[in-house]
C-alpha cells in the first residue's frame, strides 16, 4: 500500500488546531486558578483584619487547595493555626512544607523555625529544642537562640539558659549580664531550698560581681548572710548597693534599716536614707526612715516620726502616707476600728506593684512577671507612686 503524502498535509493543520485549542484551554484554566487563588487569599486577609479568624482560616485553606505549591499561603495558614491555639494543625502545615523537595533553603529554614515555635507554644520543649538546634548558622540563628532561651526559662533549666544568654551576648544581641545574674540567683534559691548554703552563697557572690548595677543579687546575698548570722557583712553589702543601684533604693531601704539597727549603725544609716529620700521621695524609704527614727537615734536635731509623713503629704497627696500617719501619731487615741479598716481597705490596692509590660499587679515585687514572664518589668515603686 502506497503512502499518500496528502493525508500528512491535511493532518498537520488539524494537529496544530487541536494543540492550539488545548493550550488555550490550559491557559484559561491557569488564569482562572490564578484569579481564584489571590481572591481567596485577599478574602482571608480581609477576615483577618476584622478579627474573624475562623473565616480567615477557611479562606486560606481554600487558597492552599487552589495553589498547593505556594509556600507563603502555608506560612500564613500555619501562623493562623498557632494563634488560634491549634498547635497540632500548625505542626502539620509546617511539617508538610519541610517535606517538599522543591522548597528553597531560606523557606526551609523559615519552616523549621516556625515548626520549633509550634512545639514551644504547645509545651513540647524537647522537640522545640531539637528543631531550634538545627538552625545554627542560618539567618534564623538569633531568633532560634531567643526562642531556645525562652524554652530553658520555662523548664527552669537555668544553667542552659545562662549558656544560651552568653551566646546571644557574644553574637552582638545586647547585654545579658542582668539576665544571667537572675539565673544565678534562681540557682541559689534552688540550693537554699535543699539547705545547701555554701553553693548558694557562691552563686550570689558571682551574680553580685557580674551585674554590679542590679538590685537582686545584693538583696538576696544580704538576706542569706543575715540568716547565717553574718549581719555585719550583710549590712556592708547593702550599704554598697545603696549607692550603686539608686533606682532600687525603695527595695533596699527596709532591709538596710533593719540591718543598721541590728549592727548599731543606725546613726550613719539615717542621714543616708534621708539623702536618698530627698532626692527621690518614696513610701518605702520613708517607712525605713521612720523605723530608724522610732529607734531613738541620736542624730542631732531630727524630725519626729509622724512629722515625716506630714512632710511627705505636703509634697504629694498619699492615702498610704495618711494611713501611716494615723497609725503612728494616734497610737494613744486611735481612730475607731471601722474607720481604720475602711482606710486600710482603700489603701491596700495602692500598695501593690504593677508590671510595666503587661499591667499585672501583685502585693509582692517580682523579678520576673508571673503574667508575661518579662524580667525586671516591675518598678521599685508602689502603684500609688507611679
């Protein structure tokens, strides 16, 4: 059978037409998909801006299904899951990203970091630390170290936290000497809980030397020395800290006055506290002055204890100072008990400390806020003085 060339000539235009139609169909479909993906993506952003997280998640899932190769949509979806507290779903999204062979190296590092944060938020500290350790030498190393530091703090592994903080400081992320001093104080507190005084004493001395302008190390050291009967040395520690850490004078003053009386050095302590009070009036410093004044210190002509509170009230109105004056000045003819209770009830909230980072209030001064976990966020002054 002879081959007819005319059939080839007729078939070529037909094949070309079919190919052209198919390409146009694919092009239309691609354009349609590209239009649908941004539409779903922007719809998700709109929901997100209006705090409609459930609808935003649905929109992002739709966008991911339309264009499963877009890594940015996966990151957005994973972050939304994490913000919603759906850590398992966030982990699945980021693990799916890591399983893709076509993922670029920067996106792979980003996905690994996001996965580590998922584990950290979920409380899976071991898995978080393992993921963060793999980011050493990447562009996410600094962020990974910060997250690793948070992980060690949450698990109260102060030794490892100090090592990570030292690495951050060495890499130029700022000074972490105050933070490391806190870690040493926390280790000392753990030793004290087990009755191990010498290791605790050594750690507190290290912390005092490391952060000379921090208030916690000398305060903790002075308390430990005082409890051990080394009151004179404790007084010297606080006497030195009083001039080095002036912002913490309200925290130091009460124990300083107590130690001054115990060591018969109230005569020298009173003028120092008065000088600090005149520079920066404070209720706690005022109470320490009154404590020493009550001890009948022979410091030349001195103001009577109740008059100190009047002097404070002249400078600024203070319900707490007024209550103190009532308690001291009217000891012989006190106010009726219901009146005292009412004033005391009104003054109690004003004696609290407030975290400057999150606003958490407490009757106790914390070095690390129980609410937001921020270090040194509590001013040394009471709520009434802020």
